[in-house]
C-alpha cells in the first residue's frame, strides 16, 4: 500500500494570536533581533567538554558552530519577517487587537459639530483650533519649524451645556488630522482618579491615563482635585500624576478639564504646572429658550414622537419659563432630557389603556401630556 503523501503545512495564514494570549505580531521583531545579537557571542576558553546527566556535552567549537547556524537561521527569519513574507511579518494577517478602525471623515465630524444646537462661539473656536493643529501637523511633515502649542483645554460652564459631546468630537477630530493615534475619549471625575489610601492614587490615576493614551482624558469637575478636604486628601497627588503623564505622552495624549467657570479658574491658578499646560479656555454658555426648545424637539424627532400644534406652543412657553427661572443648579440639556422622559411616561400612561392603539397614537404627543409632565 502506497504511503500517503503528507500535505505541506502552511503557517501564518489564519493565526488567531489572541486565542493564545500572544502579543501583537510586530512586537516579536525586537525579540528576534535581540536573540540574533545574543547569538553573535563567540565562545572562548580552554577546550574540552563537560558531562551532565550521563551525557557528554559538546565542546566550545561544536557549540560555536551550532550558535553560528542558529544565528544564520535567525537572520533569515528576520529578513523574511521585515519583508512582510513571514507568518508574523508586517504583511501577515493582523490580530483583532492590531486592527485599527479607519480614521473618521473630517468633513463629517465638522458637520456633526455644526449640527449641535447653539454653541456658536464654541463651534468657531473648535474649528480654529483644528485648523491650527492641522497646519502645524503639515508643517512638521514638511520639516518646517513648528512653534510650541498646547492642545490641552479648559471647558467652563454649567452642567448640560454640551461639554462632553464637544470633547468627544475634538478627540475624533484630532484623530482625523493625525494629531492623536486613536481618538478615544476616556471620561473620569475625582472618584475615577483618587483613592483612599497612601500610594494608591498614583496607580489609579495612571490606569486612567493609560486608557486615554492615543486619545483624550476628559476630567469632569476637575476643580474637586484641588479641594483640600483634609489630611488624607490625595487630589493633589492625582494632579501631579496627570501633569507628569502629559509631559511623558505629550505627542499622543490630550487632557480636557471641565467644570463651573469660577471654580475652574481657581483650579488652574492653584498649580503652576496647570497654568503652563492649560492656556485655552472654552466657555459654554447656558442654552436660551429657543435652544432648549430645539433640543427638546430633536429628542422627540430622534425617538419618533410628533407634537400637535398646541403641544409645540406649550413646550416653547415651558422652556421660556425654565430659562427665565433658572438658578445655580440649572441643568440645561439635562433638564430638557428629564422633561422629555416625563412626557413619554405620561404619554404611555394615556395610550396604554386604549384597546385600539394605532401608530398615530403611539407617536402623537398632545398638550396635556406636557402639562402633566411639567408637574412631575
């Protein structure tokens, strides 16, 4: 019976490195280079051999020959990998961890920015910042002098004024023009940075920074880090850790700090390091009556709710009162979100008992729905 011919093995075509807890493929190049260099060591010393385990070990000459052959093999493997031909070369199939999403479209992101309700001054400032960063990047690529420029930002304003939304867009815009390598937004507050015991805050803050490298670290209510709450307050340790990380990763990390206007001014003034790194301030004004109303309508439209004419008129009046009577705890878009959720709750109570519900019933909001929602 003829011996069955063995099929040649093919390596590297569909290797799932993640399944074996391996590192990204390209990281092995440095290991192989190091091994190749170590194999270049020449053995010296008296001749002879030693015996271990009852077996005679080869002498220095035999060992040198074997090492020379291993070095030659390593050189060949390294050339294959660097040319992209090998199983873990640059041209090999990448793992999921190595696959980065396509860069977002710059014009589309700017369109999203323009589509935000209100924030006209913020939109203008963001466009100016992106233009400056874009031209600076192009000058670097053409080996032209690039003046020092800080991309870190201070966002000042009341809650619900769009600070997080704009921060997320800036992260993606920086990524689109090549200033950042990933463009993710990592949002934290004091609780995400400060620990309760000595030595733990630097570790906790470092973990947040590590997640943000390649993107934006967004610190909400950042002023709380400088609030001296007692002997065991570690907020200042978090600040120092962040400042060091900003310096160590200045080419691939942007930090945006946010909070109330007056408190943020005091926060930046509390530390010379903060003053030197944060010199761009964006002021987010409260939304006015018409802007609050537009935000409410956009929430309704997004969720396929339609308002009767009477409901529209009453909603506009409601947001006029909300704006005129606003106090220190005015939540802007957050308050609008609360009202919207109350409205759809009242609407659901009204239509749920109907035995013959059609699509119009499920989508139409009437004046009474908003009136009842206002009182909740």
